[in-house]
C-alpha cells in the first residue's frame, strides 16, 4: 500500500506500476475520493508522499487520508493509536547491506557458467556463438551444462560445436519442472573455491518455435549479451560494492520462503564468488523459475546492482519492448547487429 501510494519502493526507487493502475488501487483504498483528485495525487506523489521523516506505514496512511480527503477528515485519539501501531508494524527502514567493498578490476579472474537445452530450433547454437565470439572475456573456468532427454540433439553435437572453445561440458537430465535449475548446483560447484567473478547465462529461446532475429525474445537475449559482456567496463565497477549485477531487474515476484522477491529478468547475471559461496548457495526453489529466483534467496535488493533498466516490466510484450526498452537501449548506444546484417544481405 505504501509503495502504491508513494510510487517508490523501500529503496527509494520508482515502482514499475503505471499511473492508471495506481489510480485504480487508490480508488479501493480511498473510495470517497474523486478520480481527478487521485490522478492529481499520483502525479504529485513523490512530493506529497515522500517517506522522508516518516516513521512507518501509520504516518503514510495518515498523510494519504489527509491528501485524499483534502484535509476534511481530522484525526482523533483512536487514529493516533492506530497510527503508532502501524508504524511499529511496518517501519520504513531499508535492509542493510552485508556486502563489503572488493577490488574488482580487469585482472580479476572471470568464469563462465552456461546451461544449454539443445532443442531442434537451433537457439542453442546461436547462444553459443554469442559466448564464443566473446571468448576473450572469460579468463577463468568455463563450464557448460547440456540438458539431455527426448526431442533434443545429442550431447556429442554440442561437444562438436564447441570443438574450438575451451570449456568443460557436463551432462544433466532435462527436468521440465525446474528447467535450468537441473544444472545450477553442478555448475556452481565447478567454480566453488575459485577466486574472482562469474557470469551465468543460459541458451535462451530453446522453448520458442520462432527464434528469428526479429522476435522479442531474440532481441532481448542479444541485448543481454551486449549489456553483460560487451560492456564489461560497467560490470567491474558495479561488482566492487555489490555481490551481483545484471540487466532488467524486477521486483515483487516469487512468493517463496526466505525470498527477497527480486530477480534479473532473463537470468543473465555476474556475481562475486566470495559472496555467493559465503551464503546458502545450495538453496533453490524447485519451480520452473529456479534460476531466476535463486539470487533473491541469497541477497537483498540493496546488496545487488542493476546494469540496465531497473524495475523492468514484462519483456515478452512487444509494445513494452518497442516503446520503452528499445528507446533506452538506443540511448546508451545499442543497436541489434543481426538486423543490420540481414538488411545488408537483403540489399545485396
């Protein structure tokens, strides 16, 4: 309720909910308020409902009532007791970070962990191409897990494709329930005890019948490789004071025990080995989102960093990609290489 009223989360970052949806929620909170008043409140919410100086939810509710009723409702003694009780129940304090500063620079060993499900749509080959083209990024261990089972290409095909790429290949049985989670612990074990930082990714797009360059999932994946690998100069500083970093950070999903309810949408992320292996790294939600929710089981949001598009929305939605993500990517210098290549080929 506080975040919807204020438009900011507990770390003073904008929530991803659009204005119209926030107004709908506020109408339920304050049914006597007019639509116009609520719209005005939302558009001015940063100023009117800033939690600066507030002790907790009680203070926010009191201010919300004052704003929504234009001061017509005056507090009584009972209101004050309820306000104090809500402040104690939901205090406005951010979770402290336990991550210490570390000297991360270009000399820090950089490892690779990757999950592949070699389905017949060929997405796994395209994803491996992206990693192999950036081979120089990985100066440490490289481990690639291959999920085997029905309707997949044999592991030998993957090994042959990786012939010129120095990496350890391990086999796991495909598990539709936990997907990439089938290999997570085995992959992590290969860098346990290793110094440095590690990049985790997977061959995204294996489940999609269409993985052509103009699909949203392909654009999304291409952008993640660019953000995480081609812009390594932004990754290293981020990891000096954070345990993890990656693009497209989202909040509020995965209501599982001990989960801080944030994740990197797409599950491409870097992490500091020392921090991950000092926590309960063997925890995992045995759900299809196992790898997505795993970082949130280890770290609070304040302990992690976002490379691009904090509070991202649904990246599978074409209109969201075109209207917001593509615009922001262009602003920082990204252009989809495949699209240009296809255009050049067609013109010839």
